[in-house]
C-alpha cells in the first residue's frame, strides 16, 4: 500500500485487522529456520553486539520491543506488538517521498536459553513475498550476535519495476537495523553501569 503521506494509526490498525484474516503470500513458511528456498533473493546480516549476559538480556529486550525497526524512515506498527506466533504487524516506511505500509505475520518464535527471536512472513498487503528472521544469540564465549536472515522476491508491480531501488532499501535496512540494535544495547548497558 503506497501513499504520499503517512497513514493515520487508525487506518493502519484497520489495515492490519483486514490482513489478519488472510493467508501468507508464499508457501515456504518457516524456511528461515533452515535453508531458504533457492528461487528467492537471500539476505543475511550478522553483527556482534558485545559480550556477556547483560548484553544478551538487553538484546532480547530490544527485539521484543521492535527496536531493530527504530530507523527514522521505517518503523513497526504497533511498536507494542507482542512477539508471538500469529501476531500481525505493519512495517511502515518512507523512501523517495513515498510511504508504504506492508503487512506481515509472525511465523515462529525462538525462545531458548541462548537464542531469542522470531520470523515474520508476508501477507497480501505487502509489496514483497517472503520471510525475515530476527535473532539474538549468545555463544559459549559470551559473544552476543544479532542475526537477520531473509528471503524475498517482488510481488507488487511497482516493486518489480523499481527492483534496483528496492534492493538498495533491503540492504540499507540490514545495515541500519544492526546499527539500531547496537545503539539500543550500548545505551542501556552504559546506563545500567552508571546506575549499578
């Protein structure tokens, strides 16, 4: 859904209510948990966030609060959506003067002692077709990682026509999402070290 101005929250809420009744636009649901399908473009971003249990706890908090979407030009709606299978969210973005509103549903959640995250898949109100997984994990050495894995292909005619620009936005999202997670983790762990 494209427009030249940001839609009001009530409009986005109504859009999500309608989308929640619809099926995924792809049949490979859950494939980000293993090997993505071969006939999609695959993106993978992995960055270190720091070391230790406190960093891991903050990273989990960041993902649960959709902080990886706090990019200025892009955000998740509602920002308070719980991380649970079946939850429907909108990714609202502004690029080149045009706003887009894209619907996705959480496919699965990872909630393990050393890994936390989720994947969402596209619904008919999304300009792409595919799935994206957001994961934080702590290794045996205490290193904490933020990992995004996505597979996608264009679905909307404008996305197909402007695919080089879409690819730039997808790669930009990976970089900036990683930076947003680093900022969130560093800001909260630095604040806690002053308090503690």
